[in-house]
């Protein structure tokens, strides 16, 4: 099958998302759409007590109900496995890992106690009511203060501080001693979470004859989760197949290893029937990884001209009841990237991981970096006011200069994690943002009361680490119709990787988009090894692996064609759909497919990419109600090389909206008894389409990444990183005449109203 010659280069083109057509037609296949013969439905009994000892668990009445096939508790499992850690692992954390089901003790509301399997989901949920559980309440460790006091321990004989991470650079103590100016402030970011449109779910099928487990509903990191699950089930890794279906959003939270990742496959083998579990929204808010929840005392030191000298801070992250899979990662990021886009010669940041009787935390888009940018950018504006230096000028003087690239960030001690920015002109994005925002034009209304609302603007700079290694793999296969099938170890969580990888493959092979037959991703049966999608790595690592495979596929095509055309391989010219020899002879690619032509590609790299940018916001604050309206929001980022400007734009705007939700409304609230008070979407407020109508995003590609052949940098998280700091500084600017200084998120109307009234 020959194809018309491409009319343009696909990389850099706004190609419409190829996956959208099936979604718009209702032809997507999410895990809830998958059904197998004989399938049972699972429901999970979760603890209603935040901290207690299980004195008795009686499931006899539930087991006797018509349609109920089994009730699984710790007794049925036997030796209860604990959830392995995936990232930022220290020996200290091992004692705090979570059992997959409560065994003798519960430590947060929502912890699994029992699993019911029934003919329908409704029957399974009804059967939960028949299980009798007697839990002896224990004192609740409700917050950081109670955890530090240590009067009550979550783990007998163990500290409520799971560990402390330290990031350092230079001699910060000496820098503070000699600093002409210092400002120390305490800030706080609330607990909130990702809330993907589609909650979590699994369908597990045990093939007893083959000794093989298949799990539908894998997301984000199917291969790493298989490596965790297989030994927990006593199986070889190759006996477990993880299938990635369509996913309605992940944002870092969905796809990590949870108790259900073990419980549902275990249940399928226990009853030797397929078992499906779909999380409801209350479970999602209660049991899916929470995020943020950090408090910090931060000191900024500089000379009288505003040149930054040191950044020193002590932070505490409330990580909930257990250290789960990647729970330490937000704390590590907070420690390491708090300096952001600015040059700090000396840094020392200590972050304590505090255990409380709450849902465990994990990564959520920009983990640790959202918090860090709020802390730092708020403090920079405060310092600018103290020093009498314009806040624009103070930032400009301290942005990392281009000639300092690569620029080393603080090293995380014990973990020995070192990193450095790779390339960039940070001033260029800063100036572009000021220009697009019309900073000078908006100066006239700064702090002014207009139509009963105070107006204010702010700007902030950020960096986004991405492209995490160690490697990624791809495979390209020639089909009988002459088209190419792409298989990739990276995973789609809604970010449009099918389109982007098709663009990269088609460009590398000099083919039109319709010559890419399919893009299959993530599932463990399509490649021998894969790593998935996290830390803004898919394009950088997966796209580069596709490039490697494309080069090898072209070599294989030339070799096969040369045999048929009777010429040397270097005499074969590849055209779309055709291989042409030195004479007029040619052979169609489809004819060569009989030779089984395929190519495997790998890209390995340990150097992270760092995209960067600046955001600016104009807000209006009603002093009577505390309501904040975002009148204008501008984002400018440099991502090294743009693969698809439309998918990039969607990623940026979506991330900004999530950041705005965290800045002004979203909040997971617990009471003193460890009860979640915001367990429904009626209580947990999220942005709607009409809340933030004016968001403008601009992308640049002036500084390609030097560490990968695409020159691309991760771009999935940058949009959320600076939002909290920018909005808080804009509110402070608007209410400057009232001496309002926000130090805590979210800036909800009640909190802003209180700040105004306390200040006055």
C-alpha cells in the first residue's frame, strides 16, 4: 500500500487527537466497560474509625446472603502483604508501609477491612451492612502538632515522624550569619487531591489451568505494578498480565499501587472467577492518595541590592497514616526544587514526614513543587516590599542566567539525589509573560477599589522537572497493508500520547499520519519492558525510544528490499509506502511485511529535563464577601521542542485550572476525630467551566533539551506549579491598603473575609 508524500512535518503541527473520535462516539473502553462471563462484583468495607483495634469481625451474616459468594478478610489472606515502596525509598520507611487489608488495627477512615464478592454490585454493597465489626477506639493523631507531641503513636514503639529529608547546597548557615537582610515567614498549603473524572477500577481474571493472572484497569505504571503484584501473589512476573484500558484522567494519583491492586486479583483467584471493582466518588475522595498538606517556615536572605544569598527552611508534610508507594516524593521535591528558577548559592531545607490518622498521600501533578512555589513566591514579594525593590526587578536580578546552564540544584542527602537545570533563557519567558499580560497597562489599577472590588496583579516564575529515566522502550511493526503499528512502554492517562507518538513515528519514517495503523501503550503483553507515565516523562523517554526504533526499522526495510531488488542496502531509497532501487524497480512496504519486519527501540537517560516559564494573574477581590475573581491569567512556558501545540495547550490550561482550584477552593477537611468532612462533591468544591473563563497560554521552544534526540522537555505539570503563589501574591497586591498578607491556602471566600476583617 503506497501513501501520498507528507505535505508537512508532523512534529510541531497541531494534529487533532486521533483518540478523541472514539471517545466522542462513545466507543472508548474504560475498565467499567469490560465484562467477562461469570464475573462477580466487589465492594469494600472500609473503616469508619480513624484509629482503633479490631476486636471482632463477624461476616457470617453477609456470607449467608443470597448472591454473596465470599467475604475476604485478613483471615482469608493469611500472611497479609504490605504495599511496596516505589520512589524515594529509605530503610526508615519500611516499618510504616501499609498492609493491603487491616489486620488487627485501623489507622485511617477508609482503610479496607473486608471485601465482599457478589453477583451484582448492589448486592455486594448491601452485604457490607451485614458485616459486624467491633473496633476499640484509640486516641486519634489528628494533626502535625499531635504527631510531634508523641503522646499517642500510630505504630507502637515508633515515632510519628517517619523520617526527615534534607536538601543542601553550599553553606547556608554561614550565608545567614553574614546576610544584610533576612525575612522569615511561616506558610501552609492545605490537603487536596487529584479527583480524576473516572474513579479507579479493576477487573481481575485468574486462569487456573494456565496459572496466569490478568488485570484490566492498570494505569500509569503497569510494568512496575506487575513487579510488585507478582511476588505478593506468589507468581512469576511473566504470569501476570496488566492491561491498560482507556483512562479518564490520572494526574499522578491514579495508577499507583493501592490495597485494591492486590485485593481484586487475590479475590479472583480465591473464588476462581473474574472479579470487578469500580470505586465510587466517596471512596475516591476517602481512599485515593491525598496530596499537598505541607507547612513551612522559610527564610530568604539577600544583600541590600536584592541579590539572593540563601534559602533556609524547615517544613513538615502530613503524609497520613502510612508511607505508601511514592508518598515521600512530594517532600523530596519540596526540599530539592524550592529554589525554582532563581540562583541561590546556599540552600538548606529540612522536610519532616509526619504520620497522622488520615488517608496516605502520594503524588499529584507537580508534587511538592506547587507547595514550594507558593512558599517561595510569597516570600519574594514580601522581601521586595521590605527592600523597596520592585518585585519584577527583584525577580529579574535573580533568575538563573543562560550562561550558568546547567545550574545545580540542592542535593537531597541520604537519597543522594542530584540534579541540575539543563538549558534555558528564563528571562525570555519572564519578559514574554509581562508583555502578553500587559503588566504596565494593568499597573494603573493595582490596589485600586473599582466597582466595590480591589484589583491586584502578580507574576511568578517556575521550573518543571521531567523526563525521568532510567529508560523507555518502543517497538515498530510493519503490517501487511504497509502501515506501521507502534507499541510503547509509556502509558496514556488522558494526555494524548497516541496522537503524539503517531506524529513522532510518522515523522521519523517520513510518512503521513494515516500510515500509522495504531499506537498501543502501557500493557505488559506488548513489550518485554516498560516504565509508564509519571514525572512528565512520556514524550521525552517514550518519544526518543520511538525515534530509535524508527531508525532500526528503516534499516530493516532497506535490507529486505535490497534482497528483492538485487542491489546493495545503501542503494535503496525509502519513500512513503515504497522501497525503490537504483533502477526503476520498486517494492511496496506491504510486500516486505511477510519477512516479519519489526524493530525495537530504547532510550536510556538519567538526566532530567527542566522546562520553565512564568505566570501572571489579575484578580478582583470583593471585601464584603472575600470572593476572588480571576479576571486574566497568562502562562508562558518553554518546553524545549513542541511536538503538538494543541495537546500541549490542553495540558497547560488544564493544569492551571487544577492549580486555581487548589488556590481558592479545594480542601480535604478532617475533624479532631479523624473524620473526613468533605467526602462528597457537594462538600469538596472543584472548579467548573465558568469559574475561570480567561486563561491564556503561550508556548516557546527556544531552548531544546540537550539530553534527548527530540530536544523535548516534560510539559505535563508546569501549568499547575506556580498558580498558588501567583494568586496569593495577586490577592496581597489587591488588598495591600488593608495590610492583608495571605500565608495559607486555599484563599476561599471565608478565609479572605477573615483576613480582611482581622487586618482592619
